[in-house]
């Protein structure tokens, strides 16, 4: 539309980076409350167990906050300031949003979890018996459900029937993750995990209210996006059918419509980002942050979005057979001053104190330089320091010649003491 606010792609990138907390490096050492603020900013913190470098939720926070004790995240969960549930995937979520997800728990079929609904309907006595055992005997570990051989008949790995039941009760919200120990879930009944104020299902919002809240939250979390990317953030709508349509929220003044250079569709910005939008148009949002990202970082988990926003075609390859991988098992995108310039296949050898860069690939469009090497070396060294692996070892790079200035930059950092 001709009256839409015009944004260059660079301005749109800056706006998205500002919204997601990746525009500039942290100005001070992280505090525990900063973790909670960062999670509120992105709304959803995806959980994944792979930890060749760091497990994804910890890494997403490090990318924004720098060094912090990883147990802080565990403590926030145990303190009840976060809870775990399904959003676009399994996520840590702010406890203030619990009632929105309670609607999902109470309506599994409508929430896209028909198998959980079917299992509850097919075996109500078994699920109720397990729930009463947890209520009577106390919290249980996932590992308490030992494998007894054979399959449960569901196609879900080799889980013992009670393991499948506890996961179904989790989807239904009757048990929750009370805390994690060594990243293993500890389940308990919801009345011992939640504060009394959240136990009343009569206060659960209507479906339309939840959809509206999630549409607004997705736009706010990502800074700027077209309608087709909205539904994927919370998986509350199909890409081709956002609900409610953001144009209606433009009419109510809650969203602003923009035209982004190169986009064939209109974009939308939350009204809370109006000041950032104005700053972006004046060139006042300068991207200065250099860091490594988790494959499940909100900035990159949607392949179409990463390609459209950053010309970065990204697919995690840990689920790809080794012979078919192009870049590595668990490659981390490299963010340098507003651009995704490449990816690194790394592993933290904590026992040996070595941060191994098995391979670093620059994007073909990126020109290597000493300045770029210095920026990437700084990001690698900071990540290595966070793990207590103070030696960074570069095995290979693409282009091959980039390894030389990168190693030189790492040596300069070590020699200067800025590790």
C-alpha cells in the first residue's frame, strides 16, 4: 500500500536485531534478572539437549548477555518464574503466560496434539493411576521409568508405557516440570508447581483472545515480519492463514504496516517498537554485536525467514546422515555487525580446555578481511571462555586462506589478555 512506512532491508534487519536483543553487545555483566528479561523479550526459549558446544537455551541467552552462570536458568525454572510447555517446540516460557498455554492443555485436539488426546481417551485409568502415584509419592525423574524391553505399541521409541503416560500427562498439563537436575526433567503435579492463583481453569482466556495475544507477541518478538511468518512463532496458525489477520490489528492501532525493500508482502511492526522504527529509518540503529548463535535461536530457526532477512540459507544438519552433511553436525551461525556471515562447526572439549573449530565456512557473498577475522575471533574467544576452554583451535576454514588471519587474530587476543 502506498501509504505504508518504507524500510530498506538493512533498516528492517536492524529493527529485528533490536527486538530480539542482538543489535549491540551487552553493556555490563549479566545479572540473573537479565535472563528473565531476555526470555520475556523473545517470548519462547526453545529446549534442545545437544551440547557439543552448549545446550540451545543456554546458548541463546549467552548470545545476548555474554558470560553468566548456566545454573541461573535452572534456578528460574525451579523458582517458578518459568515453566515448560510446547510452543513452536518444547520451550521455557514466562510463567505470566501460563494461562494462554493452559488453553492448549485443556484442548489437546484443537492445539494440534491429537495423539496425546487419543492416548488419554484410550487409557484413562492408566493415566489416572500414574497421576495419583505422583501425587501420593512425590516428584519423579524421567529416568525413573526404566525400559523393560519391547515397544509400547505407539511408535514412540522404546519407552515403557508409564514413560509415555507421563509425557501425555505433561501435554495435558496435569504434571509439570518442577525443575531440572543435570538437565533431566523432574515432574510433579501441577498443584505443587504452580501458585494457587494460576490453578483456576475458569480464568483461562478464550481461543480468540489467545490467538490475538500470540499474533501481537510474535510481531513484537521479531520486530518486523510479514503475515506469513506470524503463525509459526507459536504454531498457532498456518503460514497462509494468520489469525487474526494483522491488518485488523493495524486498524485498531496495535500494529503498524510497513513496506520492506524486496518483500512481495507488507510487513508489520508492533506499536511498542515505534521509537525503534523511527530510529531505524534515521539510520540510528547501528548493529555492532558479533556473536555465535544457536541453531534454534529465534533469529534463525525459520529457514524462509533467515533467507529473506539475511540472505542466509540455514539448515541444521545433526538430523542429516553424515555423508550428506555440507557444513557439520551442529553448526552455529555467525552474526557480525548485522549480517549472518557464516557458520562454525565447533566442539567444546571441557576436560582438555580446548574449543575446537572443526570447520568455519564464510558465506560466498562475504569478503574475508582482517577486520572480519578480528570480529569472528572475538566471538569465538568469548564463547570459549564461557566454557572454560581457553585454547581455541582452528582446524580448517572455507575459504582456506581465511584460517591464517583468523589464527593471527586469536593470537593477538591471547597476547593482549582480552580473553
